[in-house]
């Protein structure tokens, strides 16, 4: 029963190294690579063991201390605390975008490096990256919208890499009225004669319930209904004199996945709060935090797909059935190839989105519009697809995959959360539609895809590139009709369009990478993967036909090991496509 414990998740993934070297500037990659190797070793061994232990022993709520005082303390297994130290202190994942010197980086670490490191971390531990991202995002919101006084008081505690001094942050929006209809929330903010704001109301899903600082939405008394009347507030767990603020954790959620991380139900009962930014633009400001969280969700789901592919390949190569390795069975090879395609596409989309994140932060207007569309596109498909990949990986391992001693059960349970967090798949698809109709984001997206395709000069890749161009044109034609459609008809087109745009983006990025690999090493591996991906999702096989021909599956060992693949593989694939 082969297992992956002890495998370095970075050095075992030539695709990740190639994509990182492609999307990062050379000096950035040279500085990042030793850190990626280091975290890859930790993720494949120490972190994996801690994650399994923390998942088996979820946190517990200790509402009162021994003297009967309300403390709302959350008690974690030591394994979870050890993972926190790895994430927040040793690798500084929450701080690295904000302060120089983390991991000896000369300035703040670029988002693309942070996402590559987090992608490795998430292959072993999914739940803790919610507190990491929330702490990172809370600091980001304070930096962008907070007053100088709030930044002075709280930023240092959010961005420290000294574990004992850290204050974790979080974001609480969901109420009993629901999570998606934010405008229906009922939490009230009242301002006293002394100017102090206080909150009353309930928050129903409070991730990272042990956080010291919560960014939340509330409606100031007298403000209009809907999202336009909401303010964004920062609520500390403890006040300046050390007393507990007026909010309580009522209970912790018994969740299917992300069991290591505490999610609770919280009641504000006159809790002191601080306005962040313009009190009349709270929802718009909070959406920036939500979008950063959506990209983090996509990254974690992509990491689950990669771990599933790795587990399946290792298992298939090491187990015998009917006289040969499982890896040699045609149907299983089909499963493995599909997992690899999904995992490689997701990694490319996430890391390229992180590059857009860096450019947007540097002030590039086109990058901001592009990221506005790419983020929900990536979140929508990758988090939904991770469920299918995790399920298939469990099937590959068979009965052992269904047993909690192996990682598959945890991967499957965790995969189901990503598509719910920060907006269900349908809600995110509607946001894609809004980004197109209201923010004009389809034009820069189409231009970005066209630039990737224009880079591809290999003649045998033309059929795949033409599929991508045709799909973009189809979405543009349909989107042009949306303003004339009634609301139900327009809404019904949202999800199909969002999914198509994901496949367009993924295929275009794979093709660009394929041309780069072809130029560097005369290797057609990536062009073959791009062509297979485009055919799989933009021109699927007819009902009853296998999605991949045997002549491609025969090359699976070379694909997995990143051994060179010749032009004949792509030429044959292109001939079939045409």
C-alpha cells in the first residue's frame, strides 16, 4: 500500500516548478525556489502528519473559566497549534504581503510567490489557510481603508511573525437570513454620544472563531435597506483595558470538512466596533476582501486536485491487480490523465491570477479589470471541479480511500467547502455576469486570451488555439444579447458562460506554456496537454466515445514523469481534432 508521506511536494511536481519559472521574474524565482523546496518538504511530511491529527481532534469551545467568567476560549489540539506556528511564524504566510523581511525577502513578498507557497501548504492542510487568508485580508483592508489610528493600533499585531504576539483576523458576514443575500442582514450599529460605535446582532457562520479581530458588516441606525446602507466595522475580542468585548460564541459548528479550524455562531450584544473606511461604502469595501478570499479558495481547491493526482499516481504505480500495475490499466490511465489535466490547468490559472493581483496592486487598471473577472471565474470552476477530482481519487484508491487513516477522505470532505465559501457556484457565476455587464471586464479578458494565443506559433497546436478563439467569440456573442433578455433568461446563461470562460483561460495559458516549453527544450508535452484540455472541455467527445485515445494514454508515463514528448504526439492529436 504505497503512500506519499515523506515526498517533497515541490520537487515531485515538475509542472509547478515550470509554471513558477514561467510566471515569475527570474530573480524572483531564484529567490523563491529554495523556499518552495523547503515548504514542499514540510508539507509532504511534518505538516501532513499534523494535519491528520488535527482533523481527528477538532477544536472545542470553553465558554467559561473556572471562576464562571465568560471567556469564549477555543481549545485546539497541539497539532493545530503546531501548524499555526508553521504557517504564521516559520513561513509568515499571513504577513509576507505586508512587511519586508519575511523569509529574508528584501521587501513584501509578491502575491505570486505567496500563492505558490500556500499551494504547497494546502496540499496537506486546507482549513488553517482560512485563518491565514483572513488575517492577511484583514491587514489588507486596514491598510487600504483604515484610519491612521486603526492602522497604528492593529496592523503590527496582524502582520507579526512572532507567534506569541500575533492577533489573527477574520471576516464575518453570514447571518441566519443567509450568506448570499448580504443586503438582508440584520446586525445593527449604533453610535453613542461619545462617538463610540456598538453592534447588536447575530453572525451565523463565523470562520476562525478564535480570531482576535473580526471585520464585519452592520447597518447603522437610520441607514437605507440593502447593501448600500451597510458599514464595515472592526470588532476586537478584547478592549484596550483587557476586558472581553460584548460578544459571545454560542457554539461551534460540527462541519463535514475543514474540521481543524473553528467555525462558530456569534452574538454581538453592544460590542465596541470601529468604522473602517467610509461608513456608507462598507459592502463595496468588504467585497475586496471577499474577492481576495475567492482567489485563496481557488488556490486551495487547486492544491486538493494536485494532491489527489499525486496520491492516485503513487497508488496506481505501486499496486498490482490482475498481473500488472494498476497504472497500466487503460481505464485507470484515463482517470489519471484527466486528474493531471485538471490539476495543471488549475495551477496555471491560480498562479497567473496571482500575477494579475501583483499588477493590480501596482496600479495597473487593466489588471484590476482582468482580475475582477478572473477571480470569480477561477473560484467558480476550480472549487466545484475539486469535488469531482477528490471523489475519483478516492475511487482509484478503492476501500482504503474510504478509510479515514488515508488522506483521501479528508481531501474529499475539504473539497466540498470551497464551492460554498465566499459564494456558492451559482452566486459566483452571477458575479461573473455582473463583471461583464456592469464592469466591462470581458474585453480585457478576451484581449488577454488573444495575446496568449498569438504567442503560440506551433502549427500542430492551431486546432486547439482555434477552439479557444471560437469559444471566446461565442461568449462575446451571447453576452452582447444579455441586455435585451429578461432577467430569468439572462440568469440562466450565467453559469455556462462562467465555465466556458474558465476553460478558455486555462487552455490559453496551457498553450502559452506549451510554446515556451517547446522553445526551451523541444518538448511537446505541454502543447499536448493543452490540446487535450481544449478538446476535453471546448469540443468534448460524442456520447459513448472515450475522451482520450489510447495512443495518448500510452504516453502517460512520460507525461507524469515529464520526459520529453515528440511532435508526433501533438500532430496525431491535431489530426483527430480536425
